[in-house]
């Protein structure tokens, strides 16, 4: 597994991930809600005081 710090430039990638996962498991409406929530939370990441960490399998 690879661990890395995500920058605010990763917003689209993370929003798409959460949207697709929740759409597949809970339906399109829930996926859209979670995607919007993720987008709003990501706006708080300033790459200095608030950081986002991710763990990837393989070299994704």
C-alpha cells in the first residue's frame, strides 16, 4: 500500500471516488449527496493547517 498526502488539487479525484462508491452502494441520489459533501469538506484543505491523507493499493 502507498500512503500519500493529497493536495487541494486532488479534489476532483476524491469527489469522484466518493460519488461513485456511494452511487454504487446506495443509489444515485445518495451518491450525489455524498459527492457534494465531499466537495464542501475538501474546500477546507489549505495544504498547510488542514491536510488530507490517502492510502492506495498498488501504484494508483
